[in-house]
C-alpha cells in the first residue's frame, strides 16, 4: 500500500461554537458579597485576565493551532480555579447571573445552555481535543518526521477526549435539562478511538517506510483496524447513529476494512516465507472478502480511499493466486475455513496522552487569596492525617532508641568493651561532679586556702591588739591627769565610758580563739584525708578506673575475635540509630514541603480519594522505619549472645566489682572534699566579716580617743586658768566643758603616723603631741592622742590652723572606712552562731557621752561544721 494514497485520508474535529459571556461583573459582585470589597479590589487583575481569556475563546481568532491550544489550556486551568471558589448555579447566594451556551459541533443547530461550569469545562476540553486533531492533520505526513509529529498530536487529541470522558462529560449532563451529544460519554469515547486509530496509522506508515518485517507491519496494521472498528461500533449505535453524517460512518467503515485486509496481506507474506501456504491462502481470502463487502457500502467515500482499496485488493489477489498454485502443485495442504482461524496478532504503539499534568492548575496563582471554607476544612483534615502519621512513626523511632539504650545498659555495653582498650568511662553524673571539683582547684588547692585562713586570722588578731592599745593608752593618760589634778579633774573615768567597747573586744577575742580551734580541725581533716582525696587530682579521672585485662591463660586464643565481633555488632547498631535519626528528619522535611492547598483548590472529586493518594507519599518512609526496627531487634539478640560469651571469657563480674569499688572511692573523695571546702569557705567568710566588725569598733575607739583628747586639752586650760586666778567672761556661758574657738599658741601639728608593718593597710594614727610650755608652779604631763584622722595635704588636724587659717568646725568629718585585707570578700555582719552583734551607731553625733547598753556576752563557738 502506497503511503501517498492515504496521505490525506484522515479526519480533524471542528471546535464548538459559543456566545459571549461576561464573567467579570458577576464574579466581582460575589467576591464583594461573600468576602469584602478589599478582596474584590485585590483580585481586579485576575478577574480581568479571566474575562479576557473567555473573550479570546469566544472569538476563535486565527492564530497558529499551537497558540490556540495554549489558550484553551490556560482557560481550562482558570476554570478549575473558578470552580472551587465561585459556585455557579441558579441558587440565590451563588453566582446566578452567568449562563453558558454552546453549540453541537456536528449539528450546529443543537445547543445547550446551563448555569453550570461543567458544561463550560467540557466544551473547552472538547475544543482542546479538536485543536490537537487539527495540529495533527496539519503536519506533512509524507515524511517520517511529519508522521511522527502527527501521531503525537493525535495522541494528544485522544488524551483530551479521554480526560473529557472521565472528568466532565457525566457532570455536564447530570441534573441538567439540556446538553449536546458531542460532549456525551459515548461521543467523546468514539472520538478518542478515532484519534488513536489515526495515530497508530501514522506509526504504521513509518513502519512501512522503514522496511520493517511483514510480521511487525501486520501487527501494527491490525491494531489500526481494531481502533477503527471500535469507533465504528460507537458510530452505528445510539445516540450517535443518527447524529453523524453518512460520510463519517463510511470513512470509518472503509478504514476498518482496509486495515484488516492490510494486516491479512502483510501476515500472508510472513506465512509464505514460513511455507505455511494453507493458512496464507485462508488469510488472503479473508482479507479479500472483507474488502469486497466494504466496497458495497462505499457510496460517497473519497476517491483516494476507493483507489487505495482497489490497489490492496489487486495485491491480495496476486498473492492469493500464487499461493493457490503452489499449494496445488507442491504442498497439497488443506485450506482451513476463515472462521476457524485464530485472531490476527496485534501490537499497539500508541495510547492516550496523560493530560493530568498538562491541565494541573495547582501551581496557578489566580484567585490565590480566596480560600473557601470547605477547602480550609479539607486542608485541616489532611494536616491532621499527616500529623498522626508523623507522630506515630516518631514514637516508634523513640521507643526503638530507648529500647536500645536500656538493653545495652543491662549488658554493660559499650563500657565493658571500652575498658578492654583502656578507655574506661565514668557515669555521667559522677563525671560531672569530678569536673566541678577539678574546676574549683581540687584537693591541691586546699593548702593555699588554709594559708588564707592563717593570714586572715593574723590580720584580725593584730587589728584587735591595736584597738585595745588605743583604749589602754587613753585610759593610762586619763589616770595620770586625774592623779595630778585631783578633784579638779572632773571628767568621767575612761573605764566607765569604754566598758561596752571593751566587752565587744573581749567577745571578738573569744571568737578568734574558737575560730583558731576550728582551723586546727580543718587542717587535721585535710591531712587525714589527703590520700583519699588525691584520686580527684588524677587527670583524666578515667585513668583511676581499672582496665579490663585479657585472661592470663587461654586455650584457643579467641579473645580478640570475640571482642572484634562484638565491636562490629555495636557499630552496626550505632548505624541503625543514625539511620533512624535521618528517617525522622525526612518525615519532618516531607511534611514541611507538603502543601496540598493548591491541589485542594482545583480538585472537584472526592477529598478522601485525594487524601489517600497524597498520604501514600509517606508509605516508603514508614516501611523503612519498620525495616529498621526489625533489623535492630535481630541485632540486639545477636549482641546479647555475643556479650554472654565475652563476659565468660573476660571474667566480667570481677571487673565490675573492682570498678564499682573505684566509683565508690571517687564518690567518697568528692563528699569529703566538699565538706572540707565548705568549712574553709565558712572560715574565710567568718574572718572577713569579723575583720569588718573589728574595724568598725576600732573606728569607734579612735573617735572616742579623739573626743577625749579634745576634752583633755580644754580641761587642762580650764584648770590652769582656775589655778592662775584668771577669769573670763565666756567661762560663764560655755558649760562645764567649754569649746575651744582658738587654738593655743603653743599647739603644733602632730607628727605623722608610723605604719604598722604587720598590717596590710594603713591604720588610723595615734600619737603623743609635744609638751606645752609649762607655766610656773605646774607640771604638765602629756595628754591623750588626737583623733585618728589623716589630715589632707597642707591642712592641720582639728584644733590647729595651718599658718593663719581659721580652725575647722567641730565635730570633724567622719573618716573613710579602712580597706579590709581581702577586699574581694563580700562584707557583712561578722559570724556569730548564737547572737548577731549590732552595728555601731555611726550616725550619733557623740556616742560616747551616751554609751549604748551593754550586750549579752557572746556564747557562740567556732565556725567548723562537722
């Protein structure tokens, strides 16, 4: 059969016609009513784009068929987005101002009008399939490449018709009063078969052009005939029987007969090569009779098709005559009847194109901000399903990891294996305690802290002695003046004024004595427990743990093999754990990327079907998790058996006992170290706070001595005036202890204080001023020391004006508190286990004229805690 004879004997489908429809205004009104004016304004561009697509479809301009195809695909995707957001129906609250009208392609006078988007979608799919058929018919099928492209286009047309049949045909006719036959299930099914027949026919022509074997050509030709026969069966049955013109039926009928006979002709050639002459004769007679019968109803058929049938008939007759002669002369085989022959073999080279991805609107952005309540609920339902899957699988993974941890701990793995290699480990909590001890300095740092205790004790003792000397010196001077002047020396005795201060100093001394006893106990505890605590100075601490040694005697020397096998199993178990972590991450990542909302916005079928399909994405991970857990169970049983053999060979029980003994020793050392450390810290705190208390009392004593010194000078002058018979007017107004407004002419600034070398900071000076010029008849002993204040540079102490300056007003300004020997320690009330000592009343203008009430004697002991 010459391919040129059949080059133009194929059919293309015309598009359906429609009338104009305005989608902009009804849809915008629905958005405003259902959502808000704001959403309507935001969707202005989408509404205009949709309306423009519909206008382009209506006008059926004359671009290239491929551009028309792309337009119809875009409009169909837009309709999918409209369907899930805009209910178009006659109901009150729906989009009821839109009606779609479409004419039948094969009978233009028939039309259907529906307020139903399914008719619109069905018509668009029909026109898309028709456009594919026109593209196929437009290719040059006289070349191999042209026939290949044409076959692909016809496959696309078949796919569009199949998609229309499966998704929209039934919906467009259910519950509707009118629809057209061309979009019915029967019609689009027939057209799908017709397009597949033409696609297979293009493949057959290329097969002939390539010179393929007669057997292959026969199979392909027979499949062409079957597709045409299926299309013919639909054409001659209701509702299509009276819907198509006779030319359609005649064309399909002749093509079916032609390709059946072509298959018989090609198959006969193969039989002739195999010398199966009898069957060849029967096949050729069957093809010839089929052609003769088809030609009886060929009225009105194209001349080219009649010519192709005549040529094929002549070729069959030629081969049939040759086969009959050979059989009569040579083979003498009995020719079977055509009815007894088996069906001719077939081979389909085409199938409908999958249009699901081509028409998928889930990635389109049109009307994306509108999410109907039904879609939101469906998304929530699907999210719950995914969360349930992930939660269930995560629990399984966690349980598997926990089971591994517990089983390994029961078998003392991998600690016992690490001990063989000298890499013993401590329990996590015990290791943390050891690290805390080592960070704080460890037992080796205790000696330095004990030295700190000794230093602070010495400083406190020196400070206490210095303070007592101040009071003693003032009391001694007061006694001397009292002895000298007798009854004229009328001020109170020092002992009556310093009793409270002296009591406090005595209590401080008792505290220091008891603290010293506590220090002795601490030092004794450090000496007695140094051997126990020395283990804490081992670095790393694991070096103190005994190692698991190989047995001294072995008969078969299999220890290394046993350890190696167990190590390998543990590595496999570790790999399974890492795999579980990866599987859990894969689940979470898949959920993060699992966004089905766009698909929900385009689906028109059952949500449950979609959910089952989408949730199946997680099945392969769930299977991997199940397999991982199963392999782990087998591996744990294997490790248990290997560990039992390992424990027997290495005498693991004795090792565990020695290791536990080491753990207990470390724990005891930590406890003792903490106890000593706490006592040392308490001692340091005690000495620092006691130093603050002594310093405060010393300041009070210095103030007291200063005040007594001023009183002493004034009383000496007063006594001298009485004894010399002098009388002054201001004496009557000044009281028993007059203030001095002018310093004596003979007074001079005191010498600077000499620092106590045993004290780390300068102490308040106390000194004896030079003797005044004695008057006749009087002997003037030295008087008490002036206030312990350091005068500023160039300024004399109170009561003396440097080089003509006016004396400073009384009372003098309070001196700055002295710096304690260890300034880093926080200061507070000194330690008193029984009763807290009150702070001195610094705010009182002259506390010694009104001394505080005596405190009860101190009853506390040392700071040492047992």
